[in-house]
C-alpha cells in the first residue's frame, strides 16, 4: 500500500471555532496533515467538551470532532497572553473562527487585525448568515438554518409535518465548505502570494446543498414533501418487503427494463404508463402497486440478492450501528479508535493515492499543548 500523503503538511492553523461547523472543518484539515491549534477558554474549553454522550473518558462528540489537534488555553482578557497569541498567529497560515459577526473585531482578532501581523493569512469565518447584511448578527443553530433554507419544508411525508434532517447537516456542510474554501485560498496564496477572507454563511451553504429543489423551483414549482421517494424520478423509494423495507433507485429506462425483468414482468418496460421517467413519476402509485405485488412476499435479503444480480441499485434500510459496523464500512476501514479515550470516530472520507489520510494525534486534553507554541521553521515569541 502507498504511504500516507498529507496534502496540507506544513500548514499551521489557529482554530478559534467551537462545537461543530468550525471544528468539523479543522478536523478535515488536521487529517490532511495541517497542524491545528485549538485556542480555548482556560478551564472550560470548547463547549463540545461538555456535550454528551459521555464515557468515562469524556465526550465522544468532542473526540470525533477534534482528533489530530493541539489545545492551548488563552485568556484573551490578559494583555500578556493576548500579545503572545498575536505573536503565535503571525506564525500561522490559517485562522478559523465561528464567532457571531462583530465579536472577533471586539476581541481584536478580526481579519483586518490579523492581516496587520500576517498579510497573507487565510482567514475563514463561519456564521449563520454571513458577515454582512441585515441578518448578520442573528444567532443561528442548525435547526434554524434547516427551517429558513426550505430544506425542512421539503423533508417528510406529504401528510406529516416538516421534518428536520436526522443530522446537523447545515453545520456539517458549512464545515465542508469551509475546508474547501481554506484549501482553495491556500492554493491561491501559493500562486499569487495573497491571503483571503473566506466568508461561510450556513444559510447560503444550505441553499446551495439543494440542487434538486432549486431545479424544481426554477421550473416554476415549489418543492414539496414526498416522503422517501425522489421528487422527479420513479421507481425511487422504499418498498415493502415481507420483513421490512427495501430501497429501489431507478432513474433511467435501461435500469427500469432490468428491474421489470427481475420482477418477472418485462412487459412493464413497454407499458404506456411507465415508458419514460416522467411518466413513471406521474404514475408512481400504480407503479408502486406493481412492484410491491412482487416484493411484499419476499425478504429484504432475498430481494437484495435478486436486484444486485440484475444490476438494479438497491439497499436494505440500515440503522447507523448496522451501517458503521457492517461489512462495507469494515472493508473500507471507515473508523479509527482514539488510543487515549478508546472512542471510535469516522475517518476522513477522501483517499489520497489510495490511502485514507488521518492524524496520529489523539483528541487533546484542555491546555495539553500550552508549552508547544513553537514548531520547526516557524519560530514564535511565545514563552509560557
């Protein structure tokens, strides 16, 4: 196997972010080899240190988001510590923060302040509504963004209420876009010598994460709740089996013909109601009845084997434990155990030359690296 290639080796990050969106971004940077220093409040640290679930070793939530990082405590109200912090930031390539807009400026840590001491800094600001505009100073949590972005109104079943997606998807997506923005800005700096201020508004990100809903809106319709089915393609839904539900995902005529054959009903492919994707979607109820006439008397496992053999995309509906502990995740080596805490966390999803990047550092104890502000080739005036 190829050796691990850390694409961001040599990059130093000052991470002022807390809880989820920012730490998710900086964990991605750390996995790729960046040296990430969490700047934390003395005695308390990142709020996620105090968020459950917990084991005897601490918060599993914190561990999964902060592997591979270093922790330093800084009292920003202490003039000496603040001055030392600025000296340290001058050795950094990246600053990440998710303060409410205006707070960084009050702390003397805004982009304009940092650029004075490091002109080519890459500075990422994550917030609910961006750094400018009438909504900029509003507080925002993931659920608020899901509601305001239209995602909640289009999630759930038609006869039910709007439903939050079962993960903090706005926070996580903002973290991914932040990591992308930082990486792009670092490349730009390499080419031009110029730094950049990357503004990552969660609302903007969540709207950008809805291309299908955007397409429906552009065609003059309002995206609606359609349950598990795809809003424009069929058959693309969960279907009843004898012992549960199976997902069938068919979005073109060739796949539908393969599905019809596997159902023992090849004539369905030429049925006037089902000859195109649009017609199949328009006649979804009738198509469901035809499919479930076959699937309802067979087990999920039996159907998966049948459809796999026919090349029809399908899946059982797994819970998270089944997904992360199952054979696919095991074969792909998708989890790592933090040696210090024993907590398991999910690895970086990208492979570089066939190798999944990861950091060897465990999630840090609060203030564990107070004495490690220096690094080779990046001297600092810090003296703790």
